[in-house]
């Protein structure tokens, strides 16, 4: 009887150990719960909780200036079709596109937020 319990416990530990190799997860997205006083459930929980309340969320963003990709995105949101970058200087990013059949030139300042200088 004792050998059967010992074999079952050993096989359960080996099974749980290989579970980490089977599930491609980050260190914080795999949780093995045995329950406690308030939550008597038992199980393995996976998933990313997408914690948006991090203190370092500003480090993930690029605050230096107006990148060409950001200027193109903003020009397309303004309604320009076939937008492309014509000139990039130290202070400006110039984007050309079509709107209502007319050629439109938009000049963005090379600062945070890509403010519009000329349209």
C-alpha cells in the first residue's frame, strides 16, 4: 500500500515537472495552486494577466521625437492616402499624400507628439 502511494506521488511530481516544459509560458504566467483558507480550489492556471499598472510603462515608449513611422501613422489618421515621407531634417518630417484627389503636404515638427507645423 505504501509503495503504491509513493509511486503515485513520484509520478505526479514528474508529471508536474514536465508540464513546465510542455507549456511555453513566461515565469509569471504559470501558477500552481493548492488552495488556501479562502480559496479551496486546486489546479494549474496559465495565462498572462497583462498588468497595465506597471510603474515602468513609460520606459517602453519612445519619447525622443517624431519618428518617420509615427509621422506616417499620424498622416494616415488625418486622412492622407498613399502617404510617404519626402524629407527628414533635424527639425521637421515632411509627408506627402493624397486627400480628395489633391496632393497634400504635411510638415511635422521633430518633437514629441509630432505637432503639425504646416498643412
